[in-house]
């Protein structure tokens, strides 16, 4: 009986499948914040400074959450504000 159990154990270990993993690489996407790239607001700018420099946004979302986060959408970029200051500006793909 012990030999049978041992043989079954060995058979199960030998027949187990091998797991394989694939490494995915994500290409970087970087556009400079210059006139040769896409000029956009920088961190810390006020809403009034952004509106003065870049004009009116195509769309302005209402503030959401705590602290309040507001999103302004321009043709070439999107600006995120915390309270009334820029925290990030991104270029949509």
C-alpha cells in the first residue's frame, strides 16, 4: 500500500504543469513641455494664470472629492487642479 501511495505521489508530481510568465514592456510616451512639444500648464499655476495664458477650456468639470479636484480640458492637453492650483497636466493619447 505504501509503494502504491508513493508511486501515485511521484506520478502526480511528474504530471504537474509548468507555469510560464510573459514579461510585457510598455513603451514610454513623453512629450516635452516646450514649444517644440506641447506647451501646457505647470504644477502650482493658479486657475486664473492658466486661463490667462491658455484661454478658456473647452470643458470644465465640477470639483469632485476632498480635496476638491477639478479638470479642465483643452484641445491638446488636460489640466487637473487641487483647489485652485495645477497639480498635473497631461496629453491624452
